[in-house]
C-alpha cells in the first residue's frame, strides 16, 4: 500500500526497461541527425570558403591579365624612336607573362578539382575558368603580335638606314665623279 501511494503522489517513474531503451534511442537518433546536419552545414561552409578563395584568385588573375592586355595592345611600335629599348622592354614583358602562366595552371587545378567534387558553384567555376582562358589566350596572341611588329619595325628602320647610307654613298660618288669630270675637262682644254 505504501508503494502504491508513492506511485500516485510522486513523479511518475518509467516503468519498464523497454521504455527507457526507447527514450534512449530517441535521444541518440536526434543526436545523430544533429551531427549529420552539422556535418552537412560544415561542408557547405568549407565549400563556400574555398569558392571565395577561388573567386578572389580568379579576380586577381583577371585584373592582372587586363592590365597586361593594355600593355600588349599598345601600338608604340609605330614610333621609331628608341626601338631597341622598346624591344628590350617587350622581351621582359614576355618573360613576365610566361612566369605568370603558373597562376592560371594552379587556378585550373583548383577549379577543376572543385568541379569534379560536385561543388555547388560548379557552373560558375567552369564559366569563370573559360573566361580566364579566353583572356589568357588573347593576352598571348597580343603579346606575340606586338613582338612581331616591334621586330618588323626594327627591320624596317634598319632597312631605311641602309637605304639612306646607300643614297649617301651614291651621292658622294656622283659628286666625286662630277668633280673628276670637271677636272678631266679642264685638263683636256690645256
């Protein structure tokens, strides 16, 4: 009788081991779902973090390429003054462009890895890489064209100097020849 009074007056106690086991399983299930959701959330945050670094690196590379495109598109080869200095500057420019080829290769590796892993921004990454490659190819093309034009301008300048030297030589010969003729003409009149 005393036991019955305790049960009715006090806090209800779980009566069986099965009830305790069921409650324990519910708590474990909720904890497992919480951990799974936390892992998913963490993965999304890490993916977002990697994407932000990718975007930063891609933006920096694009800015650098745009700056170099302006230099490569400059038509300073049309002005023949200090052509040798311009050629030397262009060779240094070409070396700088080639030295930075590693940046696009590294960005490709990062981007393609993210795409193969099924990153949530795979399409954005793919299109960004395509745009960077388009700009990079344009930079290489413009750099090559400018180098060729500078060499052509140098050859033209050299040719014009040689022509000028030849014309000066001919003029000297004509003057010297007329002077001789005059001298010969004066000698024959004696």
